């Protein structure tokens, strides 16, 4: 019976009631799509790490039978990194590496599709000449991302490249299998992804909750009336949950479809030097199922929380009693959460860091309405004109609603403040342009330098070769020509077994890549946060007008200029936004302090300023978009309560 | 001719429906006029046309000899704020403002400083039997008290005409009786005219004159004898 009545209420809500339902559905859909992205990104980084693990060999344990020797080295072409995996079989039945039909025999080479294409595109003297002829192409399961340049080269176990001395980190090792382990880099990315997800998920949940309460706001009068005619609290709760869950479920399905449609675009986000496989970014069935179940459930719970006043007192909504004052306890919770941060550092466990950031983030959300009410009291007390008085009183009357409008941007302020301090600076390099350097075994630099001159001469590369105790440095004549540099690299390939000739920029490649990726990650996290924040501001602004349309209409009838109503509405948003946005930025920066790398840099501060500007502009634009709605509801010549 | 407000041959159509079909009506200074009629008769449309809320399709509206139906929305809005007062059935008080600020709001909208506006607003609380209610919010007032606050708000700007649309519609008989008495007395004491739209003869009985509207036309009494 309840479900049938709920369905009737949902359908019979009229044009404006349906508008509220559509807004909720849209908000849940946006939340779901972004939530899927935030959650799946973690699994995507995990998948990448696991696919790359076989190239990060783990030495066979004492007593284990070694089946192969494996070593990984890095080479470069056109400023792109090539991962070269040298494999030598020990025994007659070595394991088959991922993405390959069989273990490579000595002299065989398997290329990733991107490397195969590049080798075909460039003259052999610039790239292909460094490797044996290509035997086959590596499958996706061997690659971290689709554009990765990887070469797997079969060797003999006693080949110089497998036995020559190298650094402790990249020396070939005897392995019991080819499982390997995820590299430190990939684990670093997973940690960054997890932090990014926490920063994105919290505003998303807040947004979803706001959307759920939007449904309740549209219905509370009606549900209070049902209580007055004798519906039990259980029936009211049941109907509220049913309505919110029906709408949320439709929103989740819409959001999932939207995510699927956006997938081709999302795969183009470049991380660790390349885009994504679509399968990486598509959620696994358990994740999808959990989302489809959890989001409507959360929306339902949020709706119940919003209905508490109706259930407790049927007259609560009908008579618009003064809401209970916010408790100072909220501020104490935030202070307690913040007190944990000075005790942390970069060596603190990731689980503790993520939990503390999440807690601080949620505490900002908890303290928001309390601050809004405080600001409202100050604004109302100091107001001289009607617009500020209306805004101040409104903030005191319903601080939660005002907070919902600005919470998204304020919480994005937290993210921006946090990331602004963490944004690393630009790498400074003292590398000589056009110079390739190769480390040489002690005492052999003169011989190696002589060999280098011979090879370069044969390859037709004009260069000067210098030597020191442990390095041979080759500077090509045409320093700015990447083709000449790659001919030099190819000519020097195998000069010192197991070592490649690299430029200073090559040596900084991983660091520069990490900086670039943190930059991309920051932009992605902030884009998601802003999208949510601005959508949230727009939806709550529209719903606030709909909720108060009768009051607005009557004020207009009595001659209140539209501009005054609009100014009041704007002040109602901008005053808490300024205070809470600024406060959240400071709290975010405070939380990032223990994890800073050196002093804050200009990039971070510029990003912060851009964020503040975009946030304000976005909320103002969202508010401006609802102005026609305000005009529409106030031109109704005979507003009646409905 | 001491008409404060006059409507001449007012016509208003909504699609095919004729809400007003050439209505003539005039109200004198400090006169209380009741507009009666069944639902859908056109009485609220007449009030909206006279108050400058709605423009008639044909006909003219004059306030103290000045034609107001030809004014733009901004001018009519200013007119409603300064020369007219409004009392509705319910919902006209802002729930978040205390009673005194609800009354002071029209003055503040007219540019009066807040402290002075609140001071002027408080002067209305005694005569209307609202002592001690100044800082209460509408949710903490009874229906009758809320209507008296609304009356104070309608009169605080010293308007020429007060429009009341079913002012006792949400009140019990005894409270409605008291509210009408206060509305008529306070309006008259301030030299303002009163136009009350109602379907209740008991409410109409408080007025000097009653005009009946049926199917968009006045049956009688549109112009004072």
C-alpha cells in the first residue's frame, strides 16, 4: 500500500514536483558517474601495477629453483622511455612471460605494438638497430598502458648483458617465476590515486546526500500532512525511503550509462606516460554491483535523516518552528581531527594518512552549517539594508540548506588548499643539451671511448667524445636535432653491456613524469570536485527557489523589487562561501603541511588562485542560471500554497 | 470626485475565458469596500488589476487621478510598495524574520534606516494588541497574531489603499471577527481605503459597501452613490 501511495506521490507531484525529482535524479546520476570514476581509478592503477609487475623481477629465494635470468633496463627515443626486458632461460622449460606465445630464444625480440609502430616509422639507424629483428608483438597483458614502448629480448644466461656488473637496483637476477612484484613507482601512484579518490568521494557523497534531501524538501509538507492525518512514523519513513530509493536507482542507472559513454574520453587521460586500456577504467562486476546497491541505500538513509523533524513532530514542518541551535561539538570534532596532523609525517602509514584526511574533510563538512549559522547571526546583526537582513536571517533559519549550496565549492577549497602545498616545483637540470653519457666499468673508459668514436664514425654521427674515470660523454654536433641524438643512441647501443647511453633529460624522465602526473591528477581531482560543486550549487539554488516560491511570490506582489530578492539570495550564498571557502583552503593547507616537499611553489599558489576564481565564478553562474526561475515563480499573480 | 482608486471598463481574459467583462469600480478615501462572489467569479482578478499586480486587457486604473495600468512593471512595483498595503490569507510573513522585522521590511525597502524602521514598526504592536510579540518568529505566533502582524506590515508605510485577499480565511470565527475589526479600524484611522476580497458575508459586513462579482461582471455597487 505504501509503495503504491509513494508511486502516486512521485507521479502526481505536478510540474514543479517532477522538476525536483528530475533534479535529484540528475544529481545522483552525476554523483554515480564520478563515484565510479573515483573508485575505478584505484583499481585501474592496481591493474597497471600488476601488469607491470613481471618486469620488476624478484630474486629466487634460497633453495628455490631458478628458471630464468631477468633484467630490466631503460632506453629512450624521441624523449620517450623504452623498457627493455632481457630474458635468459635456465633449463629447458622456462615459464611463458605475459603477452608472449613462448619464452624468447636468444636473439629473438618482442616489441609492444607502439614500439613496433615506431620502429617501422623511424629509420633503423635511429631505433630498430638497437635490437635484434622483431620476432613478434607483445599482448596487452604485458603492458602497463597501450602506448608503452617495451622490448623483450631473448638472451643467453652467460651473455655479457646478463652478467656485466650493474647497479644493485637494475642488475639481472635469477628468478623462480616471472610473477615479479609491483614496482615502487606503481605503488606510489596507487597511494596518490587513493588520496585523490578520498578527496573526490567525500564531496560526491555530500552532493548525493544533498540531492536526497532535495527530494525530501519537495515532499516534507506533504509527508507532514500525512502524519497529521495519522500515518505512523514507520509509514512516513517507509514512503520517504521508497521514493528516494526509486529516484536514486534510476539515477544510478543513468550515471552508469553516462560513465560508459564517457569512457572513451576518460581513457585519454595520460598517466605514467600513456592513456588507459578501456578495461582498466571499467568497474569490475563486484564494484558495479556495490555501487548500484550502495548509492540508493545511502540516498535513502540521507533522506531519512532529512525527515527526522517530520517524523518526530508532525507540526514541525507545518508550523516552521525555530530549528534547534547547532552544537559547538561540531567545532571540537574538527579541532580534534586537525590535532592529529602535526603528529604525522611522510613516513606515516598510508592508511592512517588517508583516514585522517577523510576525517578532516568530513569534519569540515560537519562544522560548515555551524559556521554558516554563526555568520548568519553576524550578518543579520550588522545588516542595514533589506537584502543583507533577509540573507542573514535566512542563514540562521536554515544553515544546513545554505551550507548545501556552498559546501561543494568550500570542500573543493579544502582540496585546492591541500594540493597547493603538495604541488611539486619544476625539476632543474644541469644536463648539457645533446650530450649522451654512459657509465663504464672502472679502468675501461679509454677503451670504451675509442669504441664509441669508431661506432659513431661508422654511423655517420658527428660528435665529440670525452671520458672521465667512470663516464664516457658523447656530445653530438647537431644538439637540437632529435634524429641525430637517436642515431647516436643507436650507434652506442650495447657499447657497455647492460647500460644505455642517456641524456640528462632521460635521467630526469621518471621524476619529470611524476611531476607531470601529479599535475594531471590535480587537474582531474579539481575538475571533478568543481563539476560536483557547481552542479550542487545550481541544483540547491533552484530547489531553494522552488521551496520558497510562495514567500517570494507574495513579496513580489507587495512590491519588493526582484533585484532585492536576488541580492538577498546572492548574499545568502556569497557570504558563507567567502568565509567557508577561505576557511577550507586554510584547513586543507594545514592538513598538507606534514607532507610538503620543500617550500610551496608558484604553481601551487597559481592553481589555488585559479580555483578560488573558478569556484566563485561557478557558484555565481549557477545562481544566475536560476534567476529566470526566480522571475518565473514571482510573476505568478496568485500564488497559492500547494 | 474624491475617488482614491478607480477602475474603468476593466476587461481581462485568460484564453477564451473572460475573467472581467468591462467592470467599473471606484473607492473613496478611508472607505472600506468588500468584493464578494463565488469561486471563479473574477473577484481576485479584479483585485489584482486594481493593485497593479496584473495589467487589464482593456480599461483603465487610476490612483488619485494618476493612471497606473499603463505603467511599467518597475513603476507598478514601486507603487505597490509605497502606496498600497497587502494582507493575504496566509503565508505573507517571512518565517525567518522576527515579527518586528517583518513589519519593518517595507520601510527598509523604501530606504528607511534599519534602526528607525524597526522603531516605527514597534509602534504598531501596541495598538494591534501585539505587545511582547516583537521578537517572536511567525512560527511562534497564533494565526490571529500573524494576521495582525500582517496588518501592521500593510499599514506601516501609510498606504493610500490596503488590499486584503480572504484575510480571515484561515482563522476561526472569533479570531476572524477580531482581525476584521482591527483591520477596518486601523485602516480607517490611518486614512487609508480598504478593499477586501471575500466570499464570507460576515467579513463583508464590516465594510461600508459591498460589490458583488458574478462571471466577471459587477451585479451592483461598483461606484459609490
